[in-house]
């Protein structure tokens, strides 16, 4: 898998998270879980893009 394909898949995943957020019940627990999913869903794509832009191994670790 190329870097571009991986990036596209992660971005697609981040966008599909929005559909999952509409599924939980409207009770407080369901809304709390939906908010957690909404906050963490885009994280893999953003972390991957940040890592790809790193200029050194130390930059990746930072």
C-alpha cells in the first residue's frame, strides 16, 4: 500500500466516524460515547499526516 493510499484510507475513516456518531441513543451515556468517538475518530489520520511530515526521527518522537 502506498503512502497516498494509506492517507486516503485514514481520511475516509475519519469522515465515516460522523455516521457512527448518529447511531447511539439520545440518553446522556450514548451522547458521551458519541462525543468521545467524534473526538478520537480523526486522530489516526492526523497523527499519520504529522508523522509523514516529520523531518527527523527526533521530530517523530516529539
